[in-house]
């Protein structure tokens, strides 16, 4: 994320049209949100190894609903940066929900 923050303007100019460079400061927020989501995805493998993928449907629903609620609210107020923040909020909710599901799975295995 530090690299995305430091080099965001140059990266955006290199990979996209110049107009997108106006929002280069949002890149690190997007990277953070995507990273949080991917960490949650990695934790899902615990349930997959126990043949319980259905346990994570609720976490996916929490992620989707959180984003659908937060994006319009934050987007109207803060624009593109608000939508990036909504991505982080939704990814954090997803990660926390996955951790909660994993904790419940662990408790079921303990006698």
C-alpha cells in the first residue's frame, strides 16, 4: 500500500488515461480495500477444507449489502474517494464476518 500511495500518480498516468490521474490519491484506499477482501478470501479456505463452503454465504451477503448501502452514501458526499472508502468498509465487514464464521467452525470441532 505504501508503494501505491507513493507512486500512485505515476502508476495511474502510466497505466491509464491522464484524466484518471486526478484521482491518484484514491489508489491506496482501493488497494487497502481489495487487500482486506483477499485476506478474507484466504480465511475462507479453512471452511473449504472442512467441506463447509455454504457457511460463507452470509459473509458474501454482508459484503454485498454493506457495499450497496455505503457506496451511495459515501459516494454522494465524497465522490470517488467515498466509493473507495465504501469498498474498504465492505471488505472489513466481510473479513470480520469470515473470522466469525471460522471461530464458530473451530468451536464445533472442539469437544
